[in-house]
């Protein structure tokens, strides 16, 4: 044992890890861990519709556990393909007005898995005997504020990549024009709702550009699915904007209360993704009980629209109550309401003060937000009571 510890110490000391570990001792970055018996009201949870503890989801997951066990222990390409996954994919496809969907273990893996591989689909299908008629040189065009999993997936793809300024369609178009002149095949990637900004992507303009430049548009609807649109269909439903060029990515771990990620596409495209994405074929899907819970979540999206109504009522109430306090809320378009604080240390101080009052709010700082624009990321949900909102606004009034 001693020899082992010595070897460990030596290998750590030869690496940045020991320096970082030392530094971390004086710069704790996880102030929000929650003890089991601590009563904290979260104003930053992704559980927008308060479904994660809903009895119907809990019962569905319990039934799933009894029927399938804790895991299915095999990738779907290799015999772990259960009927419940297919049923869930069909429902997700329908929610997104697409013929099918492909399920991944998380939303993070969906982004990495699809974006890293889709531009290499021809080369990967070649392993199975496919011969391409034409070679494409692909280029990604990505909003600068897209989620980190998008940025990593694009980087892993090895394709050309360009970032456009957040929501700036003129900038995007100038990049697309330059790419067209070079003869590359474009893929535009955007969050539907931006997690740290609370803004909604200008989908109609994105679709217009995608159709004009012959691009695919990959839309990460992690924070919009279940939240935006009369039926919780997401950004497309919000705008009434659908197009065959859109690939609709989403997650089960936010408004749907469970765990998993997906991309909803036409059936033929789904088949290509299943064949060529290693994150689908060479790792496990979400455990079957999570698929069961997500199916129950989809039922509730339809059966209890009042949840979405309550979420938006709470959102408006919070904005109204905060208005006289003089804070700057960066966007009021969605359930994500980032309150600008400025300096990271001040933002941390606010978060700690809120925590002492039994309220959790994410203190978002660089690199998740630009330097000097640290913010408290308030996220409203259907389960907040008026008394809880009054309480948090009261604490913010004192801090102001
Ligand atoms: C915009 C966006 N995309 C993808 C993800 C990843 O989703 P998941 O938590 O299911 O991995 C997140 C999670 O925070 C997100 O905010």
C-alpha cells in the first residue's frame, strides 16, 4: 500500500494535477453541494415542470426497474435494443415533428456523438461497404455561446469550424458566404435557448439562411423542450417554424425529469446516425427505468399543460417583483432569468448569502460567462410557490 501511495504521489507531482489540487484547496468551486437533510429551494434547477419527483414518473421508473432491472448492460447496436427505447424514440420524434429520434445516454453525449461523427458519416459507413459518390468538405458554423458539448463535438469532428457572434445573423451570413466560395458543405449549430443568457435563437432566420445556403441546422433544444410552445415542443413550436433541414436535439434531463439525450430527425437520417455514431453504438443507452420515466414525462406534457402555464406565471411574477429593485435581468424571454452582478467575487458572495437563506442560485462566472459579467442564473419552475418567490425577492432586495 505504501509503495502504491508513493507511486501515486510521484506521478501526481510530475503533473499539473498536484498544483491544481493545491490551488483548489484555497479556491473551492463547488459551494452548492447539498446534504441529504438540508432544506434548500433551488432557483437554478433544470426541472422546469417539477416532474423529477412526480408520482407518475417515480411509479413508471419503479415499474421499469422491476421489468428490466437496473441496467441493460449492453449497447443497443449489440443486443441491448429494448422495445422501450424504440417506443420512446417514436414519441420524441413525434414531439419534434420528425419521423424518428435516436437516444443517447445524456444530452451531452448526443451532442458529442452526433456532431463529432455526422461529417464523417461517409468514411464511417465505408467500413460497412458504402462507397461515396462525392467527397464533401464540411464546415460548422456555431453560435459563440453554444453549450460546451457542442463545441467539443465540433472540435472532435475535425471539420472546418467558424463561430459567429451570439445571435448575429449578419455575421453568420458573411461566414456562410465565404464558406460557399470555398466550396464547403455547411452545418449551422445553435442552442434553441441559451443556457447562460436565457435568450431564444432566431430560428426563422436560421432556417432561412440554412435553406438558402444548403445547410443542415442542428438545434440544441435542451432548455426549450417541454418549456416552449403550446405543447412543449420547443423552439420550433414557439415560432411555428419547421423545416426538413433541422436536426432537433433535446435532453430528457431537464423538463422531462429523467436522464438521457436524443436527436430527432427523419427516419433515414436516424438509421445513418445509428450506424455511424460511436456514442450510440459503442456505449450504453440510458437505463430502461429512465426511458420509462421519460415516457411518463411525455404523457404529462400532454395531460397537464397547466404545469407549463404555472411555470410562465411564476416567470412573470418574479420579473414583476424584481423590477423595482433595479437589477439588470439580461433576458426575460425564457424561464432562465440571469441577473447581472458583474464581478465574480460579488456574484459568489450573493450566492452564499442566498444559500444562508435556504435558496440555491447558480453563480455563473468566467468561462461560462464573459469576464466581468458574472450573473446569478435564476431558473423558474412550475413547482415554485408565490411565498418562495417572495422570499427570494426579499433577500435580493436586502442584497441590493
Ligand atoms: C444547451 C445544453 N445542451 C446540452 C446539455 C447537456 O444535457 P444533459 O444534461 O442531458 O447531458 C445541457 C446541459 O446543461 C445544455 O444546457
